C-alpha cells in the first residue's frame, strides 16, 4: 500500500514538474508599453510596466484574454494579445532591405534602464534600492562609463541639444515649470520615456505625448 502511495505521489510530482516546465517559456511584448496587473482584469492595479520587445517568462495561460507572467522579481497578468512567441523586431521603414537597424549605444542604455522598472522613488536615491529622477539617470549612465552630474538642473547642461522630433533611445529628456528644470528621464522610443517619477511611485515608462509631461516638456540632451 505504501509503495503504491509513493508511486502515486511520485507520478503526481512528475506531472506537476512537467506542467511547470510546459509553461516555463518566454514570450515577447509587442505593445509599446504593456501593463502588468495584479489580477487578470483592466480594473486591477498595475504592478509594473514593460516596453516593446521585453522578454517575459510565461507562467500560466489564465484564459483567452490573459496570461500570468514573471518579470524580474514580480509576477502579474498581461493581455495575451500583446505577447508573441518570437521577439518583434523594429524595422527601418526607410530601408528596402527590411533589416533590423544596428544596436546603438542609446538602445543599450535603455535596455539596461528597463531592468529597474518597479524600483521605488526615494528622494536623494541613486542606487537600485531607490532612485530619484536624476539619481536614476546618473546611475544608469555610470554603467556605460559616462559620469553625469547629480541634479536635473545641472544635467540639462551636459551633452548636446536634441530637437524633440529627433529624439533617439537613450537621450535625456527634461521637464520644467516657469523655465526652471525639475525633472529628467531617458527617452525609450515611440514617444515614451523611462524615469523615476515622484514619491509614492516607482520607475516606469510613460508617454511624452500627452498630459503633464507633454505640457512640461522642456528640452533634450544627447550624452555619450
């Protein structure tokens, strides 16, 4: 009887392991910015955000509309329509060859910055335990041997000016009120940027093209 029970338990554990293995695979984000939610509903809170091309670990297929995924240290639910089996490549529409553009320094900066999505805002913070806006920018760029100054109103004087219509991944974008710079982030692509917003928030990707950040956009700088 005990032997049969052990055999049954062993078979059950094996089936569980096979089930986990079946879902321990990657999916890639196709949306410009995809919300990861606490439960499979758009009414539930957002626990994180990921950008186009980000690799997620698929944990479970919840239903026809939602999948459970893991990204970094947190888990949540995403809309299945924005997941693909293979990585979606950005295509240079101006090129007849359709080849993927070469990876740039700026894109490497963005890819590195994305791993800190979900890190809490901490005033004066400049480490993965917590960032403020300029501390986040300085920390990310230090990984690439670029030593930026500490504050947004000094960082705005570094590098070279970039017009808004010419923004590229990795460019620093600045925001101001009454001509006084008070915030900085890193441009991602498609009108989005990554930043450490304010107390109570976490590092995230947001749009430049509407709302507060559109109205308070000030300038951009390219540093190398």
